[in-house]
C-alpha cells in the first residue's frame, strides 16, 4: 500500500493495532461523554478480550465491541463475558471484526452462530509535516463547530448519510454528543450561508480518526466532502499526528473522495452480529 507521497505504508498487524486502538478509544470517549450528559441511559465502556465493549443505548450505532482479538487469543470465557455485557443491557452483540485479529476470535464467532451484517473499508494515510493540503473551492467555507451549533452539526451530518438515518433520534443524539468531546474537533461546511456537510476528528496517540464526513444531498458534487476532509487533515497535522484513518462502505462515493485525499485501503472490516440471547 502506498501513501499519498508514493512511499510504502505497510498494512500489517502493527498498523492494524494502532488503528483499532484509536477506534476503540473513540468508542470509550463516546460512552464517557454520553454517561455525563445522559446518565439515565447507563452508557459504559469496559475493556475485554484485547479491545473494548461499548454501550451507549440499546439502539445506538455506537453500541458495539471494538478492537477485540487484537492483542492475542480470545478465550471462550472472555466471549461469554463480552456477550453478557450487551445482552444483560438488552442489546444485540455487534463486533467490528478486523481481519488481522487473532484467529481464535473467528473460531469463537463461528461456534456461536454469528453472522456477517456488512463490510467497511479501513482507509489509512500518513500525515507528513511537509505536506500542503490542496486548496479547495472558494464557494465552500469549512469552520469549527461550537457547542451552540451541536444540533445544526448533528442534523447536517445525519442528513448527509440519508433521510432515514437523520430521522432516527439515536443517530442524531450520538452525533450531537461528539461536539462536546474535549478531544474531538467537529467542522461544518457552508455553501451560500447554508450548512452543506460536516465531519469530525478525534486523536489517540498520534493517530487521527476522521469520521462522520458527509454531504447534504442537495450540495453533492461540489467538493464539500473533500473540503471537510482537507480541513480535518490540517487539524491532525497541527496536533502532530503521523497517521490518519477513516471508514467507508466499499466502493462508495465516500471511498473515492478519501482516496483522492491520499487514503488507501489497509483492510476490510466485517460487522459480526450475534444471536440476541447467546444462551
């Protein structure tokens, strides 16, 4: 895999561990912020099986297991504990499976009747201190979002992912909480004074997680998403990150947009869904 400057970027276990650890850290922070803002929901994150189990509500898209099996074998007792974490809270078990996870995890998932729900591509790029992000369109203004703009940012980003997602209270609520994270930068893209798209950046040990980058349908094909990504890469550079990653659906427009910004597919992750009651 080549980075944006043509240098070799090795897609190996060490890289996967850094990326999956950063993604797990995003999940932990999500639970911590949600627990502070909405204590009645019982949001919590617990380390287990080399990763973390995150609960932010029964129907929240942030309720999932991340980084599982990235630090060695996953034992049957660890899987029992992970499943109890979700099922005891009334949630389905969702595990984001990295293909570089220990093979024992795949064996456990097979024995327990897990099914594959969807794939997502993990795209990665190096961040160099000498790089200069290309200039965007002067018609697009990308600015940091303030806490007062949390609702606008959340609804704009949700709408960019689809009208159905934007109408789901859990999705908008999860996005709204992002603006209040101390370690997260959220940006809004404006076109002619109207919010056209947005995205977010979270940092963990030199790795920049770029997520939520989307464009409102009526503003597509104007370069909004690319402008958002360039802005977030600039903030990652200022924070002295050396690596950035983002997740997209395979073959999507979003994947093409981030590839134009120097990202390359490091591996493909699978969302594994377990039986609601593992007993």
